[in-house]
C-alpha cells in the first residue's frame, strides 16, 4: 500500500485549481457546453485533484473522457467538473448548495474525502459532511454515484477501516450507485503514475473512467428517440 499512501498524501497537500474552474462554480474548459447542449441534463462531478486532472491536460482526464463516452454512446448528458485539488469534504459541502443552484444536476458523482483521512480528521466530521451533501442531492432529486476511498494501514487499522466504511455505509443505507475504490488497479501500479510517482498519468485515466462507469452506466438514461 506504500504507493497508495504516497499518492494520497500528495493529493492532501497540494492546492491546485483546474484552469477555468472558479472554485467549482464554473465548468472547466473541457466541459463547457455547446449552445445546442445548454438544456441537456447535467452530471456534476464533485471531487479533488484525482478528478480535477492534476498534472495532465484536462482534456485527457477521466471526466473529459466520460463526456466523450457519453456522447459516443448516445447519452444526452452534459458534464460539469467542479473538482478542486486539495478539497476536503467540508470544502465540498460549503460549495455544493451553490453548485446545485447554478447547474441543477440530474446526477452527481461524488469523489471526495481522501484529504479528510490523510489529515486524520474525525470520522464523525467526514460522515456528517457526506450526509449533508447526499441529503442535498436527494432533496434536489439528483441521483448520486459515490466513489469510495481507502487509506493505507499505517494510519492504523481502526481508523483506516472506519474511513473506508464511511463510504460503504452511505452507499448501503441510501442504496446508491457505488465505486468501492476509485483508484482500484492504479494506486499500486507505478507505470500508471506520473514522473513524480504521485499522480495518475494520462494513460491511467481510462481505468479511472472504467471504475466509475461500472457504477454509473446502470443509472444513465438515454433521451427518447424522436418519432
């Protein structure tokens, strides 16, 4: 788990905002809608640097790849990436009401919480933030895909196990579409890391998308065909 620890530690210490992203209140350049798609249902991605495309061309990130896959498979969604590097669940919670007000998403992909764990924040605090965000999504009738995260064992088995359980508990209780471990197949494979050995490369992004897609596809709805 050493590689996973290094990767997540860096995610927790760096502060990097994707170009064109105003604290998550605007879509990044890769997700700006064409005029014809302005009324398309929105998938809102709320995450940290793993979703913000740190260190790579944003157009190569898994979120941009998802938009292209949606289009190629005939789904009518527009993707808004509101991910900010270094984000915690508290930061995402603070931004989320405004994001819902602006974008009115039909679906939210929530990839957040790793930085809470890395900072050793109380699990009760992270749980409360997740609860509040998921309640907001439910209140606004937005489906949610929840991405799980794990910590290495050197955080202590009790804390690491409790941290991972936060996501699983929410998914089970709320019957959410769930990605058990967002970095599955990547965190321990250094060939999929950038030169710093810390962040997923562009080549790793399709695997990240596949991890999400398994949970996402069953809840997607294709637009009705015109007669």
